[in-house]
C-alpha cells in the first residue's frame, strides 16, 4: 500500500515505511546536502534514515546553495 504526501507543493506517492532518506535518494536529492522540514518542523539530518513518512505529510526540501 502507498501513502500520499506533498513535497515542495507537489503530490508524491511513497511506499509504507519509506523514510526521508529513501525519498531523497529516490528523488536524486542526496540526503547529505538536503534540508528537510516535515509538517513545519525541521528533521535532523542524522534522523533521515529513521523518520518514516506518513499519509498526508507535507515536506519542504531545500538544498543550500553556495555562492558569492
């Protein structure tokens, strides 16, 4: 069974038990550099592999940009 979440304003299907790390990998975003908010709360990078996504979750995913 799958769940429906929103990532940066777009609907995204996820499998039951899929983690933040798994989603980032599947989307090609690389957990090492991505910053994630789940339902308005920041997710610590060290917990990406532990945090399971649930139906209705709203994620904001950002990648820091260096420049000058």
